[in-house]
């Protein structure tokens, strides 16, 4: 059962040539520090891709190219739903635009991701990499209809 009181979330897998992914060091007050994809909540009328691009611009100052949804992950305990969106890095240097949430942005090889990962980011990245999702999560590959 999903939590109907909050909108679905999105996580943006921004890929740079050479197979690196952008992750932010999330240091939000009251939470354990983790590494996190750019992302956030869907707003009314947005597609998953639109929301992921908006969040990436707001959080890291980057506008990725060719976004497409590829997965939906569900936190089975909380009922939270997160869509995975992938896009190419279109240039520019990531900037910390929300210092109350992120300490820094860094590019990481997909084969050597840092720990700990933010739970929804871990689930989305597992689907992208074709590895098992973390315990307590269920995930489904999807095709973007856009």
C-alpha cells in the first residue's frame, strides 16, 4: 500500500561520458548523511521526467539532456514511490544550490558508488545497474511513453 498523503518522488540519474553518475552528499539536519541522486517530489501536472529535470536544476544547477523515466521503486514499509529518470550530462559544473540539504556534488563511477546511499537513490540505481534492490524495496522497469 502506498502513502497517499505524499506525492511520488523522482531520482535523476545524470550520466557523464565515461559512465559516471552525479551524487550529492546529503547532510540535511536531523538525517544521517548519505549520498543522493538529485530529486524530490512530483508537482501536480508534471511528468516524472519534468520533475526530475526541475529538481536537478534546483539542487545542482544543471539541465540534463534527453530525460526518460526507466523505473518505479516502492519502499514497502513506508509505501513511498520513487520514479527513476535517466538523462545525459549536457555540460556545466554542478553547484550546491540547497546548502541546507547538500554539502557538495560529485561524479562517481557506477562501478564504485559511495556509501551510504540515500535509500530511494539506492533502489533507483540498483534498477539502472541491473543489481538487486535493497531489502524492503520493490522495483519495476518502465518505458517512458514520451
